[in-house]
């Protein structure tokens, strides 16, 4: 499983999380996959840098208050793991269903 924003063709794969399965790049060949560690995801400055880099590369407009929002760990975790389904989709493999 990876964090996947199909509307942008972007996925973030957290390489050192043992509970996440790898992103299926063969099934989604047009998706840009960014490999990160949990340290990047959990550190607001690192996460902000990653988000801004991805946004710049893919011409994605971030919210005007994005940087302020990610400094709230609770909100950051909400955005990643419990946000509105239209914001992102989790990609599951058949292993997840078992």
C-alpha cells in the first residue's frame, strides 16, 4: 500500500514502514512514485519540502496555508491517514485483502 493521489498521478511510498506494501508501479505505469522514510513523513519541515518539491514538479497548487497546517502533527496525520476520501486514495494489493 502507498499513499496515492490519482488525480495528480503521484504516489508516496514509505520504504521503512513494515506495514505498507510496495506501490504497484506496473499496474500504474504513469504514476510518479516518491520513495521516502517515516522520518520524512513525521517531520513537518521534511514533509513540507517533499510536498513543495512534488507540487512544483507536477504543477500542483498547494493551499495558501499549507505550511502552517503541516506544523500541526494531528492535522498532518489526519491529512495522511484519515482525510476526506477525495483528497487521496490508499492503494491496496490482493495481499491486503487476505
